[in-house]
C-alpha cells in the first residue's frame, strides 16, 4: 500500500526554487525584472563570485510598503496579476515565485521604501526561514541582496559551472535586460569592477555601448512598421560576425527572451551568407497582440509560445533577409573606417584590401615574408609557395598562373582531423602514453561528463581516469597530438561534451571531440613557417580529400586566376 502525504511548504519552495532559479543568472534576471516592473529609471546590479557569493540589485522604483514585505516573499503572492486567464500579461513577473524561490535557496535581504513612507523597512529570508520586519534607514526604492546562493539546496549547487561561466551567464542576462529597456539607466559591477554604467539612452546608443561603437556603426536598421507582428531594431551585415551567439538579443513585448525558435529563425536568415560556426549580431524588438503570445510556458519565462509560430518565424526570416539584401546596406560600411593601420588583417577579411593598398597603407615589415630565391613554376595544383603573409597565410603560384592563398591553421586542422579519422577507422587511433600521467583539475560536472565518456574517449586514443574529487588523471593522448598540452586538451574536450549534451547522439559528440582534438595539434595562425613546411602543407592538402574546407566548414584555400585579375583591373579584352 502506498501512502500519499502532502509536501511541506518548505519542500515545495525548494523544488520550485530549482525550477525558477536554476543558476545565479536566473536570480539576477528575476530581481532586475522586478525593478523594471516597479518602474525604476535606474538599476544598479553587482555580482561577486559568479553570483553565487553575492548578488545585489538596487532600484529607484515604486518600492514595497512595510506591511507588504512579508507577502512579497510568500509563494504565489504578487501585486501584478490582474488577469486570471493569463492573457493580458504586461509585466515581466506575474507568478509571485521569484522572491520565495530565492529565499528558499539562499539568504535574501529585501530593503524597501515607497515614496509615501517615512523610513525604509527590511526583511530577511535564509533557506526559507523568514525574519521579522524591522525599520532601517535607506533611500527610496528597493534593494535586494542575495548571498550564498544554493547554500540550502546543495544538489543544485553541484550543477553549477565554473565561476567564470556563471559570471558570463549573468553578464549575458544583464545585457539582454539593458537592451530590452534602454530608457532605464543600468550599472553593472562584477567583483567590484564596473562593467558598464549607462544613462537612459535610445536603442541605438544602448546597443553601441554594449557591442562597441565600431560594430554598431555598421548595423542595418529594421522596421516593419505597424503590423500584426511589428519588428524593429538592428541587425549586422553579413560581414560582421562573432564567434559566439552572445549578441543575439530578442525582446518580445518588452520581455527579453532566449527563445530557441526565434534564435533559430535569425540563424536561418543568415545561413547562406555567413560561414558556419560564425554568428550574426542582432538586436530585435518584436511586438504583437498579447493574446497571440503565451509567456507562461517556461519556469524561467525565457521561452514563449506563439499562437501563430510559423507566421512569426517566416516573417522574421523574411524581414532579416530583405534588410540584408537591400542596396543601401551593401554600402553600409563607410570605407573610411578601414584606413586604420592597427587592424590590417580585419580589413583584409572584409575584402577591402585593395583600398588600403591603393591608399598607400604600408604593410609592417614582417607581414610579408618572401621566399628567396623565388621557386620555379610548379607542376602541382596548389603551386609553389612564394611567401608567407601575416604569419598566417601561404601565398603560392600555380603553373596555370593562378595565385593561391592558404589559411595555414584551417588547412592543417583539416589534415590532422583526416589523419585521426583514418586511424580511427582503420587500426584505431595510436596512443602516446605519458611518461608521468598528468592530473587536470576541473569542476565536478565536467569530471562527471568526462568519466561517463571515458570508454568512448579511449577509442579516440585518450586514456583518463578518476583522480580524487576535483581532478582526472590523463594517462595517454592520441599520438597525432603528441605536442599538445594535455590539460588544455582535456578542458576543451570537457567543454565540447558540455556543449553537445547527452541529447546529441554519441557519434556526433565524438565527432565534435575529434574536431576539437585536431585543433590542438594544428599549426597556429601566427606561426612562421619555413619554405619546406609550406611546401609540405600544400602537398599534403593535394593528397587529402575535403582539404578545401576546414572541419568547421570555412574555406582553407582562395584562388585568384590571371583572368580574374585582368578583369578586376579592367584589362580583359584589351
Ligand atoms: P512577481 O514578480 O511574479 O510578482 P516576485 O516574487 O518576483 O513575484 O515578487 C513578489 C512581489 O514583490 C511583486 O509582485 C512586487 O509587488 C514586489 N516586489 C518585488 N521586487 C520589487 C521591487 N524591486 N520593487 C517593488 N516591488 C517589488
Ligand atoms: Mg518577479
């Protein structure tokens, strides 16, 4: 016979705490949303130790009356929900869950003073235990201070990533919020250091302050005008990409969201115009009727459900593509911006090299290192190397008068990857036993993931085992990577396993590991190569199928034929 009992309120709160506040960034988000809901015009945010040690959010909003303070930290108590059908939700909060959840997991001190109240009052919750309300001197507005997050829910604490990763997540959330509400002044401090301190601004100025003025100057404005789905904001041109998707800010009806469907739509819109592995910049504000949107689908309110999801997705994609294709935008980057000697390689990547050379921009002496004497014409498809440029690209000349440029790192990465794959498929990847095994310390979740994957990693030539609570011991690495730093390699593989979580099929995860490994062995961009090394690389590329792109899909080789040159100089047909 089973016996059904009611959970205590304390247990209920702890369970909910795990859903609503899954990491420090979620607590930051809830506290800042409360400040915005309170009509603040200035919000000061500070975190310490990744937000685990301390989070402080101070606002100048409407405040909480002394008599209401105990209610504010009670579950399902809210001043916001006027619509029991949950349709017309205009505030960021509405469930009355954030403060009690934070109070159940941490030590929370709430100090508040509404405009009509002579002095402020304070209440404290520690692991769900509530103190009495006491008067205290404080300015108008509300201050929420959270310390020792998850001290009362150690299971949750175990799943946190490194302090650095938690800090980055908090910082991403604060940026999203600062963009969603540019008219509100925002200051953000990390471990005592000011990250930004922004006055009330318009959207473009706020964006520029957050992503940098250079990049912001190139952005393309978007404005669909009034329609059932209004989309406004800014997107980056295809030439302006970043290595991470951090600058993909979407605000829906004033609510900053990280909604997978919307993010995927942005990626799709750019798919054909930016290289794989790169991410566009976008800051978009979507507005639609409240009954077209359900915000109550995710405990952290970061995902949405649209009544007409397909229409939203296709409108978003179409709008971005149209903006990317409009003639005005292909001229968007004023050429003057490129005459900055400090960033010659950036300019080259963006295809403006001609202008710099034409204006007499001097290449710094070591940028081009010719091979002397110049080699004879070469029978090989990728030709003979004639110089190394920026210590990064090999310039070669083929017998048919084609100029060849090879990205040495990307090309070598592909060669290493192919070698590892070949070994794996034939005889198994050869391992190189370390003379003295190397301990690598890592956060617990990373160790767990590595140990779970250990039998599969062994197939890839990587032997590791458990080594006390905070470390793994590396005994062997693939022979092809004998010059790699084992600790850096293991940390990267741990990241790769975290990125490609268990939801992804094992083969896909191991493929990602293999590609990461290849990167570790490869010749770095920035390394000087001898003429022999350059030739060897070109010859190995000719012998390797798929050598035309790197494992991430970027090209490894660019070609400029004599015909193409003559056309560009207007000599063709003379
Ligand atoms: P919700 O935001 O969903 O209502 P919370 O637990 O976040 O739930 O907050 C509970 C209540 O406490 C809010 O409804 C609001 O009345 C009050 N409150 C919380 N933070 C603030 C703040 N910074 N300024 C004014 N009132 C606040
Ligand atoms: Mg709230």
